[in-house]
C-alpha cells in the first residue's frame, strides 16, 4: 500500500552543516498492517513517518502509494493526503474552529461533502469517543487526551485508507495516555492500516503486526512483536530494550 | 492679556469662517489616510504572502525576491521624496492630488503592513499548517481558513499603530498642493501673521483624532484577547 525505496533525507542546518537523517530506507506497508516504529530520539522515526505523506520532502528515493510514485512533479499531493490521515504529537487541532468545524472543514471544503453528511459522520465519530457534548466548544477547553481523540477522528472523517501517528501520546499527561491508546486499539481491531511512531512498548507488543527499530537513520531490525521483544537480534536493539522495558 | 488671546483666537478660527478651513483640511487628511490604508492593507497582504511563498525545494521564489526588493526600496527612501516622484514624474499629467497622495502613501504603507502581516502569520504555530495540509487542504485553503483567521489577532494591534503613523505622515501632502489640516493651519498663520493659534489648534485636532483612534484600538484589542478565553 505504501512503500519507500532507498529513501534518504538530509537537513541543512543554518550554519551549513548537512545532517543525514535518513540514510536509505526500503520498506513496504501492506493493507491492514499495524506498523509500530520505535527507536531512540533523533533516530529519524518521525522524519520517516513525515516523508510518507510528504510533509517532509525526501532528498532522494521514492515514496510509492497505491502503486504510484508520489514524490515526483505533477502529482496532486493534496488528493493523496485525503487518503492518508495523520495524527500529531501536539494534536494540532485548528484553534480558531469549534470541534465540529475541525471535524467537518476538510470533508466539506476538500471532498465537497454536504454540511449535513459531514456533520452526520462527525456526530457518529464523536459518539464513539464519548465527546459529543464537546461538539460546539473550541479546542482550548479540552484536555490533552480529549484533543488527541478528536485529532484521530478528524483524520477518520476523511475516510482515509491509512493513518500515520507521530508519537500520539508523547505530549499527554500520564493518566490520559490510556484513553488515547485504547481508542487506537479499537481502531486497529476495526482493520485500519496504521503506522505508529511511539515510545509505548506495551502498545507495540499488543497491537503491532510488525515492529521496526530505527537507529541513526536506518531500519536496524524488523520483526513480529513477539520475536522483536523476546528475541532481539542486534546488540543495539538489545541495549535499547534493556533501557526502556 | 485675555483680550489679546481672544483677538488671536478670533483671527485664527472665527474671522472669515476660518474654522471651516481646518475642518476641510482634516477631511483631506482623513480621506488620504483612509484610502492609503485600504491600498496599504490589500497590497501589504499580497506582499506578505509573496514573501512567505517558497518553492517546493525550500529555495526562495521569484515572488519572494520581488516583494523583498519592493519593501527595501520603499523603506530605504523618504516618503516625501516618494510623494514628489509620484506627483511630478509618475503621475505628472494627472492633477488629482488626493488620488496621487493616496496611492503614494498606500504604496508606502504596504511595505510596512507587509512586515506586520508576515510576522503575524509566522507567529501562528507551524503545526496548524501541517495539520491542514496533512488532511488534504491546499496551501491556499489552509491559509484562508486556518492560518489567516488566527494571524488576524496578531496583526490588528500593530496595524492600528501603522494607521496612526500614516495619519500623521500625511501632513506632507502640502508638497503636492493639497490643503490638509497642517497646510490649512500654515496658510492661516501666514495670512494672520500669528503662528501660535493655528499651529497649536491643528496639533490639538491631530491629537484628539489620534487619541480617539487609540481608545478604539485598545477596545478592539481587549475584545480580541477576550476570545482567547472562550
């Protein structure tokens, strides 16, 4: 469904030094998979994820979605992104819009859905996350956990084929992590294709169909959760797991 | 002593209905300021968007360069000179001082407004743009529905200051033979050989108008901030 071929990404710092953040990644995500990416900070996990929907433009290599190379000239990336949702660490709800407008603006303006149809869908999703009573408030009055659940259903309102999660629980107070992970689990069980960058090893073990370990811009190891956690191959992963588990 | 002041006051404001000249002058001042502000805001916003435009590879776009050069030139030359160039060179065959002055001040103000708008837009969290783009909204849509409404809160207070500056700067339109408030006062001063009353009078009028504007602005600012707490 999404695959990358020899993907690299360099960042140029203001002082002119070039940092090689991704050093040639090949990977393929199939429909229905839940790929969980773990690794130390600065390993390139988030950059990799952000390259998948081209929020970051790769320096070289290919990003292929639905058999089409999307990082080349002439591709309508807006159209691709309607099929690829994204959830951010800092929620990024639209601060100037009510929750209902947050959920319906893209379906109405981008997919040309009628207001009624968009709101009907939003209401049913709000019910699923038990936040229907928040439909007409602004994001600033929600807790972090509530914001993140809204952010997830905002992505779902576009009926995406895959959702990318960029450390969705890292900015949450500890007691709110559970409510977000629970909803992500429910989403996974429903069959959504997911690519999740996270530090939640429990989630990786429980929900992942594959777990990837990234370090210094490369995928060092890839395995089923069971093998990944119980039988890590590389010394780097063994070291990492011994610190986080 | 008192009768002397009363005589000067009468000469400056009452005789020959001279007070009408101040009112007319103020009218010209406001007219030029308001037209210029409209041009400044519209063109300034366009310039700001040009400055913020970047190519897909992150390099400067040609639009960016054009806007930067424009702002540099405007900021690097005196506004009196810009006005004279407009009047005697660019629009030399056109003798409507109000329109030429409005255009000249509008083009001038746009340069400053563009920096205000640009800073206001940049102050909106980058995550807002990323969220808009990630859900399939185009650059323009994200700007219009998400970023600009939030930027407005940052933009309106300094924009008010810019308007106040503009209002006072128009005092130089006398150079292109417009009779604004300053020139009206000056004319009366030379007519009556008494500078004190007309000049202080004009200063008081400017002061009152700007004070009223300041109060209005403070009110708007309070309301903008109140909506943060919703």
